[in-house]
C-alpha cells in the first residue's frame, strides 16, 4: 500500500511539475526578446556619411546600400565601399538582393541596376537594357527571375534568357507606376506601389490583384480594419509563417491574412510613428521602420517594443507597450545610430538596421527580456 | 504471239533513251569528278580529287578528345558526323562509333572513368555514355549551345559551358537535372576542373562588350565548386578567343595556360604587311590558393607563341605533360603543335622585371626561350591530350579526320591514325579546309577563322580595314552564319559577291599575300554559302511567338505611329529589313550613324537573322546592346521612326528581333 501511495504521490508531483514548467515556460516565451546591445557603423568607422537606405545579410557578409555607395561588411569590419568608380551603376543604393543560388548580388541604385558577380559589376540601365527606369527602388530574386521595382513600373528579368518584361499601367493594374518594394512569397509576389497600394502577382496563373485603400486618398481611416490603410505604400513584407503580408504606408501599418485586414496607428497601438518607411516581418515579429524610431510588434503577445536613441546621451530607450497599454521604459547603454529608420534585415537572431546616420547592428543579450 | 516488227520502233526509242541516260551519266560524272588538284597540292596532297558535292555529315571533323584512365582508349568527338569514335591506342584502330547526333563539341570522363559525357551543341544536351559498353545511358538537358564540360572531383555534379546562353549549367548527375545556371562571360566554350577540384575555370571565346574603340578584354570565369557560385571574373586584357585550359602542377608554377589571339584591331589593317598585327599566344595565370578569392588575386601574364618572322595562328588546344614539364599548344591555323618547356616559361616569368612583364604580351622574341619544338600535324589541329603514362600525345586534326600521335620522349609525330573519313574531298570541304588555313596570309598571321571563330561567328571586334589613317573607317566584324543571299558585302557595300569579297580584295587588303587561286576561291565561297545560323533559342521550337514577341512583331510591321500618323514607307522597319530577303534590303542606307571618322555615310543594311548573336551593333559596333541602337543612336528618327515608342514597345520590338 505504501508503495502504491508513494507511486501516486510521485505521479501527481511529476504532473504538477510538468504543468508548472509548461506554463512557466510559456510565460517566458510570451515575452519579446529585447535588443539591448547595439554596434553602430558610422563615418567614424570608415562608413560613408549620411543615409543608409537598405541592408541585406548574406551569411557573414552584410551589404548596406547608402547614399554614397554600396558597403560590404565582412565579419564585422567594413571591407569595401563600392561607388560608380568601381563600376556600380549609381551612387545612391536603394536595394540589395543576393541570389543564393548563384551568389550574384543585385543592386538597385538611382543610376540603374547592377549585378555584382565574381568581383565585377555589370550594369543595366534604361538606355542599354530592358530596364523600365533608372530609379531602382527594389530588387528581389525569385528562382531564375529577378524582379525590379522602378519609378516606371516593375521589371522581370529572366536571368537565363536575358529576356525583359515590363509591368506598368498599360498591362497591369498600376494606379501609379512608382514601385517601391518587392516581397516574394511562395505563390505570389507583392509590390509596394507609391500611391498604388499593394499589387499582388500570382506566379501560377500570371494574374494581378490590387489591394487599395477603400476610402481612396483620404488620410484618415473611416472604419478600422476596413482595408489597406493608405495607397502610399512604402514597402511590403510577406510572412511565410503566418501567411499574411504587411504593408507600410506613410499613414500607418496594415496587414492582410487573406481574409482580414488589421491596421495599426500610433493612436491605438504602440507604433511610434505613422510615417513608416518600411516593414519586415518574420515569425511572430513585425518590424516597422519609422521616422521616429524602430517599432516591433510581437503578434503572439500583441506587445509593441520601440527602440529609440537619445541624441544627447547616446543611450537607448526601449518602450514596451503590452496589450493593456501600460507602457514601461527601459534604458540601454548603447542604441541605434539614428531614430530615422529606413530598413532592417535579420542575420540569425541579430538585427541590422539602416538609419539616416549609419548602420546599426543589434544583438540580444542573454536574459534581456522584459 | 507478239508482232516484233511493231514493237521494234518502241525498242529503238527505249534504246535511244537508255543511250541518252548513259551519256548523261558520263557527262555528269565528268562534271562531278574534276581534274586532279594542282593548286593546293601542298595543302591537299598530290593526286587528290575534289568532288563537287558530298554531304558534310560524311566527314568526321574530330574536335575534342578524352582518354580512358588506363590509356587504352581514346574517345574522339566528331562534330560533323555527330559521333564519338573509340580508338584503341594499342592498335591505333577505330573500334566503335557511337552515334550522338547533333554537333558533339566536347567530351569529359567521369572521375571513375566508368562513363563519359559528350556535349551536343545543336540539341542543347549532354549525352552520357558507358565507357565499357559504349552504350548511351541517358540524355541530359542543358542551356543553349553546350560545349565544354567537366564533372567535379566526386563525379556528382557536371558543369557545362553554354556558348549561346553565355552561362554554365550546373547539373546534378544523380537526378540528371539542372540545378542552376551561372552567368559566364561571352560565348563560354571550354572549361577545366582545377587539380584540387576546388574550382572550375571557364574560358570565354569572345571579349566582354565594351567601347568599340578600346582594346578588348576577355574573361576567365571562376566557379567555386564548394559553393557552386562564381567567385572571380578574371580580366585578360588585349586578347580574344580564350580556348582550352591546362593547369600545370605546382612544381611547374601551378599556372593556368589558356591559348588566345592578341589582335591590333584598332590599327589600320594595312600594317599587317609589317607583321605584329595578329599575334597568337597564351595567358599564363597564377591562381590564388583560396578558391573564394576575387579576381584581383589572380596574377595574369600573357606570352606570345609566335616568332618574329612567322606566326602560329589560332591557338586552340592545350595539354601538359607534368612529368616532363612540357606543355603542348595546337596552332589550328598553322597545323602545328608548339611544345613548351614549362620550367623555362616559369623561369622567364619569375625572373622578368615588372617592366619586362608588361612588355611580354607584345614581344615576339620570347617564344624561343620556352618553345622547344614545333611539330607538324594534320590540318586544323584542335584538341590535344597526353596519355596517362606520358608516352604519347594525341592531336585531333579536324580537317583531315585524323589523329596525329606524338611520341613524347622523342618529341616527334610518330603516327597518324585515320579515323575513317571519306577519301574524297568535296568542294565545300576544301573550302572549309582553306577557311581554317593561315598559310595564305602574310607570315601566316591569320586565317579566315581567326576573325570568324566557331566556324563563322564574328569575333565582335571593330577593325580598321582599309583606310591607312589611324582611327578612320572602323567597322565591326560580321558573322558569316546565313551570309548566302545577303549581298552586297562589306559595310560600304563595295563587294557585290563573295568571290570579290574573299578574292583579290582579301589577298591585297587583309592577307597581304597572293591569296587564293580561283579554284580555291570557288571552294571557299561554296563553304561560306553553306554556313547556317544555329537554331535560335529565343524562338520556341514550334515557331510560336510569345505574347511579347507577337506584340513586337506588330511593331516591326506597323504602318502608323502611336498617335495614328502614317509612317512613310522608307521609315518602316520592314522596308529596309525585308523578311523576303533575309531582313535586309541589300542596299546602302544613311541612318545618321556615321561618325566624323567615317569617310562614307551610307552603310550596307545588315540582315537581322540571328541578330541576337551579333552584338555589338551598328557599322562600327558602337551599340553594345540592341537597345542602344534606338535609345542612343537614333535621335532624329533616321533609323526608322521609333521616337514615339514607349519603353514597353521597345522591349517588345527587341524581344521579337531576337527571334529572327
């Protein structure tokens, strides 16, 4: 009997412990991880001065597109700065995409499109190729195709055949031809169009579908979550985990999961600014790059975290906004290079942030949770 | 019973008819079989005959070689017969003929030697063959116009250079599927796996597209086999036509040897009489240890294999005999193999001062320091391989259908293996032989094939052909593919036919020699007329146009501008580029592209067939891409009315032109 009682007790204890650990673990997982350690690349580190418009991580290499050329960082060091003197198509670099199949790096500049391969640039411009316009805002690789967002529509280059295709207001539902960003999904490709909302291109059936602001050009939202928050879309990001896309606009942030829209404004969320330069989403994270700081939404906990630097002290501020709206603030010794954020990229758990005054590299510190 | 008297008239008629037929046969035979050759006996051999016609497929044209690991068999890819021949190296006999079909261009063994792979340039495929049974195992799809190929060290991946696609297919040999295509330079033709297996080197036949009035820059593309990405695009300045690649062992410097041609194309061609105009040599490249290193880590040197007073045109194949520190380079236009002492070459490069190294690419007095022997081969030697034991080297004599066997210890040609091609030489074949033969030019500097590699392609260079002043009348070379029926010739249209183009004019202005005899000229022209464009990969096999191509076709044949105005007949695309005459009007037109350095302003309208193969464009090659023709060089709509077109329409037009 004693043995049986002991066994029952042991079983109950193990069940209790299991449940405790499960819920305790869940509780820990619900807290977003915080980036409390920042390393900045500025002109003091040999980095070009001024804006960093984009950043792309390719294993140990980080490519940063700046106002003054393309920067290659390798193993944490600025290895090379490419400018038109090195063969780059333009000085201002707006986008970088790495073709992981071929190793080629595609660079969108304000002087055309460049391919960096084997240490040599090859350029494509409006005059010398099928490129629709030399103002190239976005590039993305989809298998053998390269998609290019330009100020005069979207291009598709078949890298095997060299054939170019242009999509613009003549052959696709472009309300405006000014394409800013591209995000490649498994079945669709999404384009952020300045003044034209989000355009979706279906890869299997080759049709276009526009997503526009239901209230047109109005800069207020009549009904919450009625649709895309505004037609001036600066970027779009497909999240393969949640099967939804996120669209950043100059008037707030939107997401669409195929059935429902969700819109986010400063007045009803932890978003730091409605002027959102770009958005990147992975897993349960959504990163909004705004003119006032970097805001992250953890969709699992519906918690917002905003990173901002203190221009005077150089220290950082992290503002955490849980669903109940009770904000808390943390201070960090290091911070982002600037609060005007253009773009982010992920390298494993690390985050790279393109700002108006340099590039920032954020790392998690162990135990650095809320 | 038949009345034989009534039948008799009929029999007479039949007899007359039979007699007439017999007489016709005799006359036809007499015409068919011409007199014994006298003019080209030196080249053809005494007592040989020239036949009016024999299908090209009857000839073999060995162009690529590979040896079995035990040295027992020599595999010979024959581009004209579409076969791979298996030669028993002990008996020097052909023991098997494997029908590949199409145009076999290159051949490589798997690392185990159990199979070999043959590229079929015509069919965009690679054929895998069992090296024991010589049975075809499978056909693998590649990119456009596959030529050189190699496996990785493990034999799991095949790399294929696609000449028309300007890329390299990376193929998983387990599944036979193409994993990816890596962009190469222009017209990548031959590849080589490095000794340590870390890299695949790709030699590009044509130079990069650049400014027409600057010396060419060619590219060696380097693929890192671990990552399967391009890690370096090594510039080789001043040269074109990179061919086969050999890698010397570390003990001999570890250099890559790549035959090339080094032209002085921007100097007036009249200077060929002074020599040193068309030179031929090889790049000697020291690769870095790290396969991921960029192009600046590759040390590029260039040396010439010519002598001061005689040239060894159109270097093609290269092989090394590691044990003896020798390398062999075939001069396909001179019918010679140059034997190189690689130790002497290494010493020369190691001891030369920087100033001397800069001079080397243009020095005609350096070959004597490292070329130890010149061996006569059959006509048009292409590929060369050395047997595993280093005892023999084998040279593919493309225009003789033979293999020259070199006794390496003795450094002499010890035997010639007949591959069984026809004894008869057709007029077309004779012309082809002449096409590759540099002995008709001053000091053997060039053959027709020197400027028209790959059997008629354009070298893509601008040349100063006739005006003796520097920088005047520079014109781009044009392809010979599909040239029949497109007279007149030359950009100024001065030559009404090919006989004029390639007869005295060529002799006086280009070859600076006696040139071809009338008989030889007829043969050469017959060959040139036989050259056909390769299958156009931009056009679907069923000939159907895509939507974009169809839209471009409508623009090509449009009669009104976008605003509805009627386009004058002369300003329509199809007026000058008529589809009924190979998309050329065959007259001269002034489209406003003449420069102050041109002495004429009207130029021959080029045929558009195969236009995608022909960059750069316009008479002087000023337009590297098709787009340039209209975006930069048609500001006043003199080259057809195009200024009303938007970018989408221009793209459509270009996509259509690429299908022609």
